[in-house]
C-alpha cells in the first residue's frame, strides 16, 4: 500500500471532504505496516473497498414550523460497511452536518464497532437541521418527516441508527414512533430508546462512563487512578454529562465544561446537582453554558475560549471534531496533563495528537475511548432480540468488560519497542484486522 497515492486519488475523487480525508489518512498511516505484511489484503483490494461507503442515501426533509412556514433540510444515511454485522451508528442533527462529516463518522464507526467485539457494521447519518431554539412540536414534526424517508433503508437486521449530537432520547422517541407506524412492527430498530419502550439501562450514561473506564485502564498502566485528579471536560451534552458523573464517582474533581459560547471553570468541582444542571442546560436547546455561572457561585465563564488552558491532570474532550488543536495540546503538556481520553469523535487535530505522542502522554482516540456508547447500543439490541431487560449492574458490568477488552486490544497492537502504548495505532490495527479478515472470508461482491 502506498498511503500518499491512495490519498491523492481520494482527494481527487472527493475534493474538499476535509474531515473524511483526515480520518482515512490516520487509519491508513497506522495500518500500512500490517497491510503490507499481508499480501492477501492487497490482492482483495481491501483498502479500496473499505474507504468508499457501500451506499449513501440523501433526501430532502420538508417540515412546517409553529408559524406555518415551510422549511427544507437535507437528510443523509451513509451505510459504510456491514462485513461484521448490520450497519450501526448514530444520527447527528446540527447545522454543520455535511457529507464529509458523516463520511468521517461512518468510517470511524466501522473500526469502533469492530473493537466492541459485538457484531455491528459501520454507518452514520443525520441532517443539517438546527435544533437550537426549536419548540417540542417543531422537533417532532422534523423527526417524523426525517423518518418518512429513512425507514425505507433501515431495519433490525439491516441498519440500526441511534443518537449523536442533537439527537437524544426525545428525538429517538419521535423517530421511533413514526417508524413503528410505517412498518407496523415494534422491532427495536433504533437504539437509545426510552426505558418503557425497549431502551437499555445505562445507555444514556454509557459513552461518558466508557470514556472514563478506558482512561482508568490507561492510568493503571502507570500505576495511577482518578482519585484526587483534576479533570477538564469540554461540551455539556450527553457524553460530557456521563463522563462528569463517572469521573466524580471515582474521586476526581471535574473543573470545566464548555459550549460553543465559551467554557465554565468551577474551582469547587462540577458534581452532584451541578452535573444534573447540565441536563437542564442541554434540554433548553439554547446552545450556551454561560447560565451555569449565574446559577452556581464561584464558577467563572470564559467567553469564546476553550477549557484546555486550565491546569488539569486528565482531559476529556467530549464536544465535537477538531476542537483541540496544536496550541491547546501544548498548553495541556505545559500544565502537566498526563492523560487524554476522547469522548467525542476525532476532537483532537492530527497536530495535537502528534504532540501527545511526542511527550509520551496517555492518549486514547475516540474509536477506542468512546466505543462504550455504541457497545451499549449493541447490548440494547441483544436485550430487544431476547425480549428481556438486564439490570443496571448487569449492563454496566458488560460495558466495563468491553472497555477493558478494547484497552487490551490496543495494548496488543499498539505497544512500541520502548514500551510506549500508541493507542491510535493499536485501535486502528485491531479494528482493521477484524473487518479485513471478515471481508476476505466473504469474498468480493
Ligand atoms: P450532544 O448534542 O448531547 O452534545 C454535544 C455538545 O457539544 C453540545 O453541548 C454542543 O453544543 C457542544 N458543542 C458543539 N460544538 C461545540 C464547540 N465548538 N465547542 C464546544 N462545545 C460544542 O452530543 P453528544 O454528547 O451525544 O456528542 C458529543 C460528541 O460525542 C460528538 O463528537 C459525538 O459524535 C460523540 N459521541 C457521541 C456518542 C453518543 O452516544 N451520544 C457516542 C460516541 C461519540 P451545541 O450542540 O449547542 O453546539
Ligand atoms: O459515535 C457513536 O458511536 C455514536 N454516536 C453512538 C452510535 C450508536 O449506534 O449507539
């Protein structure tokens, strides 16, 4: 494999798809060596077949707002690869959504899902719809219109969507309601469902919990743990919330959360009712974290800035892609940060990751560290198939076991000659080997 040649070809075919090209390059650079050691991969053109999605559905989503005005958004589903199981991956509703972002997310999802050890292929979808400032009724009408197209290509054994940015329990409910009506079956096709209608305990917390469990495993390799550590978190959504809960439970002090408007620094720690307040902020659909500083004395709001300038031992970026750059990484290093675990998908730029590696920090890429969300979606699918539901303890135990196992796979494939664990390399190789082997077994089709 010649990475530069493949990338040049992809850049020509998909000009301007920056995020997608960024995600592909990272994987190719990591797997180049094992790929070249296994000539059967090249013979079967595994890479050429893996970097292009199986299919992409785009559709228009017309909807009517509360004043009677008609709007049209674009809807997408990128079904990337189903070699090891039905397509699986979230839906994102955010004005920044475009094909490049969904292709990067779908591509990452292939390897992430493979790492979970559960039988799930990779997909992603969403819309450029902006939930900010919309009423409940508007959200419902949008979700229903979105599903009027999406239902045609999904199914419990075909493609199982879930949430992502802008899509939580409420949106999953509205979409599932419409799906159920169209198909006439209560078959569990979406995950992240409500507990009363097929959802799994722990799914809301799972991504954040998993991200902290993974960091815990990384810290163990250096004889460390969360107790007494200072943690900086970005975002204030579903993943940030779960990460704050678990980090606090393990004895750490979470000092930041952030939104597109800036970040909150709370020197007393964001715990207890303050973590629950994050849910209120998020549910307000207002896109801001500033009100936290009015609500809790002693907290400070830093407008237009990112949390990576504060002193912390552990950083958990849980907002969005490319939100932590070279300068932020250098700040973290200078301030003595030892561990970075990506709750979001690809939040650290390639330059930032290079700095973490240069300084031999513990760094976990999203496809390993945030796999707990989709893993628990997989557990939701298992429970739906069995028509049973497991206890909190049971789901949490399985989630924890999966995260420990992902860590082991990264150590196996990512340990370098000096003993440093390159988790990027480890996660990419482990995920790739599983999918590539399945593709070889299944033949060219
Ligand atoms: P939510 O919609 O619940 O929250 C996303 C949060 O990030 C919001 O608070 C959002 O604010 C904020 N945000 C967006 N852009 C920025 C920015 N530039 N700076 C700071 N904050 C920002 O989404 P999730 O918590 O579900 O998703 C967060 C990340 O985790 C995404 O990368 C997602 O792909 C990833 N992820 C999610 C999983 C899940 O199960 N939900 C599983 C694995 C990964 P706003 O929306 O107002 O802009
Ligand atoms: O990025 C992700 O892994 C998710 N948004 C969760 C996907 C899922 O199917 O649960």
